[in-house]
């Protein structure tokens, strides 16, 4: 891409509620946007559907959409799904079969804008489990029962995603694909927060994963035994039932006894990254000129453990670009919650106020005091530092785009008629539990400062997120102001 990419994530709801022309004109004129990231498929409210009840931004339809399901907002071509028991991807039930890619792309092109598909794995989505045969693709947990999410190492699940990708890239002249999957692995999950053992999130012991483990010489029985003990450890620490040697020492002792705990985390994470490789290869085979990139989950900013598994030097070999979630405002409440969580996990021997300064040092972040995080968010220097880390880490092999926070909701969700996400869903992992007074709010000045910091850190693009449907238009002006300053 020549010049700076200025992207924005938009779901089908906005085009339906406001009209394709209005939305495209608005983001181009007010936000200096030159690339639209069209959310399809998605079953995830962070990228699809309207704004949360009570948080309407002053455009779009100011009403709840409690029945929103999601799915594919493009036309489905069943011939691309012959290699999976899941069959063709389902059309989203909303909007009467309206084809977002077919309707928006030509209009975007007319305005000189590029179009990317934003594909959201949405592994937690309840609706996915209603697909015939989806149960055969589920992970298996430490108690040998089907878990709640699909397994990356299940060929039917992988082939289903590859079918979606092939269908999309052969049916539409897209400029790029941004693929997103926000899931922490079993070890990350157990050390970073209290996790109820019945949730079926400590995985995966399906036949495919056991076979892969065998190839690596890892005993799945030993891994499963270790994880069962770690689940008990997690429950004890989080309930304040502290072992005499404390949280950290007993955790490390488990690692010494069961090195399979680490091997299994790597096996799980490698499954996710192998799907990245398969998607990239699929696209390269047919549309080598198309840009392909991965969303980097914001957990990478907060958790040194998760970060260690997201190695930019490795990822840069399998991506044209990485979109890193450097959402500065919501980072405040999210980091606050993350610190509170790990202070009831592997750092359960200490209080959040003690854990926090050490984490800032380890993560290379600078921010105000712990108590002020939910109110202040993180400064623009956070965006700049995270971009710089990715640019240096990627050694110039791929572009780095910074995700810019524009009105991402903070505080507990205002659900209206909707149901709460299930505990343990990724929507709560990085959520904040700091509901109360004076939570950070996006301002045009904050958007402008974040964008300037991203480009001065070495980014070649920014992507306004998480979805247009919840963005206040005056905050898009901040993007335009930043670009105007850069272009003078
Ligand atoms: Zn599995």
C-alpha cells in the first residue's frame, strides 16, 4: 500500500441503518478513512450489530437489536464447503440476504477506498453450536467431555474456515483479509485469573490433539493430570485458600513436576497459528496480490505470558500486516482488571498495587497509578511503544497497523434486552469490572494523539475500532485532524 492506510471497522448493521452512501461519505469526510474493514463473517458483538443500549453515538438507529445473531453477510456459495462436515457457512439471519461485500465494495471503490473483509472467528458464539455437526468439532476438556469452543486441530473446523476464505476471495475482488481470533490458551487462562473448572475452557484432549501430541512425544495423560492439578491450584488461590509455600512457588513446583503444562500450551497456540498459515496459503494460491493480516489480541499488551507466545519475528513471516489492538482508552480499565485477576492467580502472593509497577516494567509500558487506570486509560505513548515493539520485532517483513480506540465501551455492559456473555468468554477476559464513576472516554484529542503516536512509532496504518456503530462522529474528526497534521 502506498501512503498511510486509514481504516475503520464497520458492521452490516450500520450500512442497513444509515445507508451505504451515508456511511462511506461520513467516514471518508470526517475520519479521513481510505480503507473499510467490512465485518463478515462475525457472530461477535464487538464487530457486528448496533451499539450497546444506552451508548448510542448519535447516528444510526438508536434502538436495541436483542435478536442479533450474525454470520455471513456476503452471498454463500455452497460449492466451496465440500471438505467439511459443517457444510456451507450460514447466512446471517438479519437484513434479508443483503450482500454487504457486493453492495459496499463498488461504492467504496468509486470513492477511491479499499475494501478488506474483517473475519471474526467468534469461537465463543452460542449460535455456532447450533450448526449441524458442530459438536463434532468441539474441543475436549480436562475431564474428557466436549468443551464449549471448536478445536483448531479439528480438520473439519479448519476446512470450514478455509472454505469461508476461499468462498470470499474467489467471489469478491477484495483488497485484503483481516482475520481475527481472540482466545488465550489453557495455561494463560489458568495463571491470569480465577477460572471456574466447570467451564470447559481448559483444553484440548480431542483425538486430533492427542495425535499431534504423540508426534511431539508429549504424553496427553501427563498433560491432563497436570492441568487437573492446576485447575485445583487456581480454585484454591482465587478463593484465598493459600498453600503454605504461597501461590507462585506452588505454581512453579507444578511446572517442574509437569513440564507438559508448557508443552500443552504451546500445542494449543501452535494450532491457532497453523490455521493462520493455512489461510495465508489458501489466499496466496489464488490471489497472491491480496493483503493478509492477523489481529493481535490486546491481551498481548497486558500479559507477559500471552505476549511470549505472540512472537512478532515469527508472525511476520506469515503476514502482510499485523493489526495490533492498541486501544488506549479501554486499555486502562482492561489493564486494571487484568492486574486484579493475576493478583488472584500466579501473583496471588501480592496485592495489585505491588504487582502493577513490576508489570509495567516487564511490559515496557508507562502509565499513571493503578487506581487511576480506569479513569485515565493509557497515554498515547502506549500506542507508540506497542507499535515500535511490533515494528522492531517484525524486522521489516510486514506492515504494522495500530488499532485505534474510538468509543469502545468501558464499564459493565448495558445489556438492555440482551443476555450476559457467559463467564470465561473472551468478551469478559479483557473486559473491565471497574464499573462506576469517571471511566475513561474517547475524545477527538485522544484519537488524534493516538494516531500521531502510532505513525511516529513506525506504523504504516491505523484501523479505527472496534465498530463504526458505536463511534461518535466528533471523535472521527480527531482522525482527520491527525492526518491533516501529518500531511502538512
Ligand atoms: Zn483438539
